[in-house]
């Protein structure tokens, strides 16, 4: 058994034990591709799976808008109220941090294991929701930059 297979099995088990269905499912899908000899799809997944996942995430967030549960008046409030302006600023900061996280993960992909472990701990012990390796990467990038600045 290869080291990659062992790590994927451990991640799957940690995902199950840590009640992180997303991590368990991702590891299981990659194991299935390995065991069926379909590793040739790894490059496609590496290039496009993040984009596909983000599309589904945004679709799920936009459903209340599409279904009419969010009125145009409520949308206008997001541009003229303090909470709405805070939400806009948060979106700007989050997308910038996500970009930084993606760059960090491209430079240091080994950090992903630590982020996955942290996500599992966050789900299992702190009631978190594992939606963002990019956000975890963004926070890690911020902390790495902070450490470099403090040296």
C-alpha cells in the first residue's frame, strides 16, 4: 500500500470519526479513483474540482434569492445599512484571504494535511462546518506573513 493510499484512508477514517462528511467523502472518492485505476482524472480534479465545488457553494447560497425568499428591499438594505456594509467588507476581505490561501496551498501543498486535521478538530469539538480549505489557507497565509513580519 502506498503512502498516499494510507494517508487517504486515515483522512477518511478521521473524517468519519470527526463527523466531517465532506472530508470523508473526498478521501473516499480519491480512494475509489486509486483502486479503480482512474488516477488519470487527478489532473482534471486538481484543475476543476475547486471551481465546481465553489459553483455549488454559491448556488446553495443564492437559492433564497432565486426562490424569492429575499426581497429586493432586503437586498437594497445590504448597500445602505451598517450590517450590510459590514457584510460587503467581509466578502472583500474573505475573497482576498481565499486568494492568499490558494497561493499558499500551491506553494506548500503539504500544509493541506494540517488544515484538514484542523477542520476535523473544528467539526468534532467546536461544532464547525468544513467549507473552506481556501479560507483555512488564507488564515494560515495571514499567520505565516505575521510570523515573518514579527521576526
